[in-house]
C-alpha cells in the first residue's frame, strides 16, 4: 500500500496518481507536480489516500509543492500567451496556404514548449510553419494532428441530450462503438440520430450495451415457440427494456397478447419445426402483489389567528362567519328582472310635454309650392343674389373692331 493523491490536468478527464511526500492535500487544491514534460499545474481530485501497489504505475512521480500566488500568475500569463499564439498561427497557416484547421494551443507551465493541435483530412507538410513559429516565440514548437473526436473533447459543447459532452466531462478514454450496438438496442439506423456532434457514433451507445446483451440472452427470439397461460403460440415481438413478449396464440392468432418473461416457457428458441416438441401444461399467470399507495386526503387547517383577524376586518370579509349578524350573504339585485304589475300601476308616469303651437306666420310647404307654381325657381335669403347673377357672356357685348 502506498499513499497517493489523484490530480487532473487542464481539459482532461483522466486522474493521475502522484506521491504527496507526506504533504496533506485536500480535494480541490491546486498543486504543481513533476511530469515527463516538466512541472505542470493541476487540480487535486482526491486527497491523501492509500492504494495497492499493483494498481500503481511505476515509477510514481512526486508532488513538487502546493500552488502559490506566483504560480497562479504564471498560469494567467500562459493563457494570454496561448491566445496570442493562436492568432499568429492562423495567420501563418493562411500565408503558407496549408489545408489544416487549428483547434487549440497549449503552453507548458514553465514555458519551455508550445503545442498546437490541428485537424486535417490528410498528411500536411508543416515544416516551414514550424520554423516561422519558432522564430516568433523563441521556444520549442510542436504541431500535433488529432481526430474529430479529440477535437470535440478539447472544444466541448452540448450534445443532443442537452448535457455537456461525455468525452469532455468524465470519460477518461474513447470506447469502441459499432453500428451493431444500435441494432441490438432497436434504435433507428438514421445516422443523424445515432451520431454525435463529432460525426461519429455516440459514446453513450456503449453504456447500456451490457444490459441489452444480457436481456437478449434471457428473452426468446422472434418466431420462437413458447407456452403461455393461455396456450402455445409463436413470438412476434420482444421488448428488451420491459422484458415483455408479444405472442400470437394458436387458438387466437389476433390480436397479439403480451406476457412477462416469467409467464412463458420457451419450447423452441428461434425459427424451426414443432415436430417432436412436447407441449407442457399451461404456465402460471403473473400476479402483481404490490399495492399502490393511495395518497391521503388533504386536510384543510384554518389559520390559528383567523378569529382575531376577522374581528377587525371589514363587514364584507365577515360574510359567512358563524355568530355574526353581518355574515348573511347579501342578495344582489338583478336589474334585468321584470317589475310586478302593482309596481307598474303605482309608478308615476312622467307628464307629457306640451305640444308647441304651429307658427301662423310660417306658410306651409304645400301653399308655397302652389304659390310658386309656374314661376322660375329663385333662391331664398343670401343665395338669391348668387343664383340671379347672369352667367358669363350673357347680355354682354364685346368690341371686336380692334380699336383702342
């Protein structure tokens, strides 16, 4: 047994063990450890604990020191340097016309080396690019080509499930995934539905593969000959998650009946002949003995100070309280109700307005029409002069002789 601590480096999901040399370290502390590439800045994921020697990789690197304020300043300086190196490298790539995509830049803690991660469809000759970068940064330059899965792990993002990528959150390595896993889990073989953001099959297909394989071994295949509580029949459908089987009975082929795995007896697994198969007696039907918990009825409890609060409340809030004279519900008047006959008789009708006598000096329209009959119409009042004005050109003479 050896005392170790587990640390995780930047943008990594794998834990590495280091010898703490007796220094107490807690989870979440920042430390500086010794690696094959030199000192590195890391975060502790598991404090001092013992681990068997068989599970440790030899030789075991040591913990240099706990991170200080100066170490944090160095880390911030390296982050700014990485950002500048990313922009400069993209400019150099465009100048050389290289078909490559820069993904990330990582600088060592001591600044002795800068690593450029990129993706490309094929091999790229970047020797001239390395010389230009080395002349700019005056340090060791390394260009590392990665795949699309590593690109998604370094950049990060959200999957179709709405959670961060598994590879950038907790997976320590990529697992082999095949299209056979999607077939075993009865998933759609549409590439857009079973592929991740990186364009490869989703890593989560591997998570439940063992459970599906175990269920496949225990459940019958399609067209298997089975015995059920209702008689023999053939299997037409299998639900691996619920462990339910749809059977077409010999006595009633349709509709299909659904049974649990414990209710059937497999007589022949898969397609084949029924000759020589002895049919056993009917199997027992599954009985669910679990009882559903009925939620209790809600109990309405009044406020402990409701009576004291209602004493000073307005009369409208006291309505419906026992022992209060003002608590009787008020009857609203319906304005649309028809009044009774007695109310109509007793109602005082308003006095009729006196009719105004007709003016004697004003002639009637009929008399006016008879009086003006046969005469040309002449306007009245102010408009009379306008209507009697002669038209332009009527009754006027013009001198056309041309004399001045």
